């Protein structure tokens, strides 16, 4: 018996993450220039590490209440009131991915449609399907803008929610305020939930990213995390903020799944929220400029304004992004084909969260292939 006869039917529609496949490949290569993984190349700030160690040594190692420790939730509430004049319910989650899972399971009925921009983060469509919903892709490939009118055209009587990600993965794009406002107006007209994935909100280089909370707080579920801003992706820490009824149902699900976020990391996140990472943000702004300048003569792309990604179009001499990635691997450079993020295989993602010298060397190799 192979065990395959025990695998649930739902798994037939789920493939392996295209990002993780490249990540696994990198482990087998000899010192590749790795532009594949979306995680910071700087370490967790010292005070945050110290706070985590102190929490462990002080015995703060047991379960917390499902919603998370009170001091952290209260501090997040203070941030929400200062930033938006908003007083939402708060749930500490196991990363933003944990928050997405809970949100979709709590809010999406079988057959409900959820609108997502194409291209989008690899998990969105899979998680919608796991919740029994139907992901509906809205094409943005021409200029990577939201194009609210396309979302309007995609709405049907079965549309339940839409997911917004700004700054975006894989594009690095920060959506214009008017685009966000228009989506909020659409959500009001059709009584839709807005799930706003703002994991990269702290990494904006040309002005802050507009949030749906500003325009539609009563129907926005805000998801933010600590991994990208503070280099602590492996700690799996995030939070959800939004209407109390939704947060309560998410917490109910968390009781039976994740139970709670790790207690020592929760205490460390209090320190993280008071830690200055402006130097890291400035370093990423410089890396953004470096990669834009290095690739602009050989590749067509929209200049990224947040996160640490750029999403160029594949050079014309390659039939698709998969073929281009095969060529980059032969040159010991790892990038992600666009088909990992959407319906087209015409672009590829670069994560420029690497050292400047390797970034420059990798860009030179990519340009030689173009």
C-alpha cells in the first residue's frame, strides 16, 4: 500500500508551491545567487532577540489565550487608533498566512467567489479553494495596476470577498489611493468583505501605501505581520484586525488549529513594535534602485515601490518564463517563474533581499541572458 488511497480528493487541485520548489532546488545547488525567497537578508534586531530570550527564561513558554497576550493586542489597538482612528477587534495569528487561512475558513461558504488580482501571492487561490470557495482572477498584467473597473466586471451574485495586497507580492507595486478607494466603493455596493494583506506595509519607498481601512473600516479585515519588517519570518507572527464578529469566528477556529501564536515571540513583538528599522528600509530602497538601474535597459517592468520584489517580463527570445528560469539555473541564478503566481507564464519574480554584491552580479547574469 502506497498510502495514496487515503489522500483526500481536495488535494488533487493543490500542487506544490512554485516558490518552494525553487527553494528546495537552491538547497541542492552550490552557492547559487538566490533571488527566489521572499524573506529579509538582515537578522532580527538585537533588542527583539533579547526580548524573546528573556521571555523564555522568565517561563513565558506555555499557551496564551487564543486571542494573544493582552499587552500586545492593546499595543496594536493603539497603533490602529493612531493610524486610522479605528478601534477594531484584534487576534494574534501564526503569521499572515495563518490569518489568511482563518479568515477564509471563517468567511467563505462553499461556492462563494473571491476576487484576486492576477498575479498574486501563491497562497491566495489555494486557500480559497480549501475553504470551499472559487478564486476569480482579475487580470492586471498590462501595467500591474488594480483597474477597479475589471473588478466591477468580475462581480457576480456569488462574489463574497476580495483580497487586496499592497505593497504586492510578486510585483512590488503599491496601489494608488484612488484605486483602493474605488475597490472600497465596489465592496459597499455589493456587500463584499475586503481582506487586506499588508505584510509589506512597513516597506514602502515612495510614500505610504493606502489601506482599505481608511475608506471602508466596517468591512475590512486587516492582516499584518512582523516577519518582513523585522527579519523574523521563521517566528511566524502576525495579527488580524477587523469587525468583532469576524475576529471572534477566526479565534474559534484558531482554538482548534493553531491554538495560539508562540508566547515568547508574542512578548518579543512588543519590543519589535518599538524598534527602529528605518536603516533596513533605507537599505531596501537602495537595493530597489540598484536592481531597477541594472535591469532597465534589458527588461520591461513596472518600477516597484514597496516590498522587495520586481516582476519583469521575460525576454522575447524565450518562449515563456519557465524556459527562462531553466536558463538562469544553468547560470547558477534562481528566480521564480510567473506561473507560480498566476495564469500567465510571461514574467518572473526577483527578490532583491540579498547582499548588494550578489544583487549586482545576479543582475549582470540576467542581462546577459536577455
